[in-house]
């Protein structure tokens, strides 16, 4: 979601009156929904069965240029790089967790 919002901002850097979009996490509500999820069996762990979004998209209203556009290309490119680094870090960590699970399942035999 964040990558999509940043990409839209970059694509509309020269669009008159375009307002920058920003993704804000809504983890508090997402967490609460997860805690209230229903189980089908008492032996199951608690889980979330909801499909609510954990993020909201906000339009910012500050205007930087004479045409009403408030996209700062330098900030957007910086945000994009930061988001990509975060994404690849999370993928790497998740891959490591799956590798650990695979090793446990195989009994440590490679």
C-alpha cells in the first residue's frame, strides 16, 4: 500500500492540484480485531479472521508549487528507497524463519 501511494505521488508530480497521498498504519484497531476473533475449536490458537485494512490513505493539503501540487519529488524518492529497504529486510527475515522451520521439519538433516 505504501509503495503504491508513493508511486502515485511520483507519477503525479506535475499534475496540477494533485494532493500527495500518505499511508498511515492503523495497527491499534487491527490488533483489537485480532484479539476478538472467533475460534472454531478450543484447541486452536487465537487468530484474526477479519479482512479489515491495517492502513489508511490520507491526502495531505499543504501546497508547495504555484499549480496547487504538493508533491516533493526528493522526499518521495527518499520514501520509496526507505520502503524498498524495509520490504527486502522483512522478506529476508521471513525467508530465514521459513528456512528454520524447514530445518526443524527435516530434523536438522540438510
